[in-house]
C-alpha cells in the first residue's frame, strides 16, 4: 500500500509540473516569473563568460503595453516595445539546440530569452529548451514547418500555427502567447489564424547587430553560426550602451 501511495503521489506531482496550477490564466508568465524569482545567477558567472560586470537587473515592468491591432479581434504586430526603460529583449529563432554552450550561458547568467521554435527542432533540442524553461526562458511559436505564411489560404496558415501550438503544449505543458512568422512575412489571414489559435501578439524584431540600441528593441536575426559568441558580443554592447536584457513576455 505504501508503494502504491508513493507512486500515486509521484504521478500527481508529474501532472502538476506539466499542467501548472489552475488559478493562473497565463502559464508561461507564471512559470517564467516563478523560475526567474527563485533562481539567481552565481555572483561570479559573468567573469566566466568574459563580461566586465554582472548584468544589471531590469526595472519592474509596467502593466503590459497595449499595441495597436490591425482590426477588431486580431492580435497586434509588434516590432518593438513602447517603453522608456533602458531594456532590450533577446529573441532567437531555433538554432540554439545546436550550441550546448548557449544553454549553459543562459542558465548561468539567467538570461531572459524568448525562443521561437519550429517543429524541426524536435528531439534533443527540446531537452535543452526544457532546461532553459526551468530558469525563466520562454518557448514561443515559429510555425510547424517554417513555411512562409503570407498568401497561404486560411486552412494552411491555421494548420501551421495551431499545429505548433499543440506540439509545444504537448512537449512543455504550455501554449505559447507569441508567434513569430517565418521570414517576417504575414498578411491579414495570418492574424486571423493566429487569433483563432490563441496567439496574443505577432512578434517581429530588429537585427541584433543594429546600431545604436533603443529602449524596447526586440533583437533577433543572429547571423553568426556560433550563437554563444554572438550573444556574448551583444551582451557587452548592451552593457556598454547602458541597457540590460528583460523578459519580453513581461511587457507584452
């Protein structure tokens, strides 16, 4: 009997970890903030990664910004966040699963990163992303097959967006709030399909090597094959220009 009780308790714990608490209507926000609050970077981690000083803690974000939508019931398309805070947002489209050092860096520095994933990274990459999620990184939607959405019929776009929502829900127990359309291409049909799939915002971005940095920049498009080194160079520039990384999901 004792063994059966322990097995039942373990099963309930696993289910709770996958589904989260019922009182939260935003599991990504709840899990991300909870992880970020509980786990802090090691005091000397910045030295290990070649930074001159620890990354500054971002200010407390205001209430989520209200972005202009393309029409009633459609999610906004966001390429930057309207804020006066000297914060920028680090976003990545796939690729991180090929660089284990990147996972170590995000974990040790507790970087607030947003990962926009296609289903092509299924396999070992998902294990890395699960580790990142434990320290507050978020997983978002980049469609099933990295298809260019603009011009596709509604059924095709809905399949690409909702299909990946379902895949990520299955893998992580959460449904993403954000969508990044591949190649940055979309149309009104994309927005309709995204809304019907539960997407709160369509997120574009600015090249990570753009100069100078601006408050609210959503940085993406890391062009170098070594994602870790590219991110470290960006972090040094972020510090030099008086900025710090913040969680995109806290502002949108």
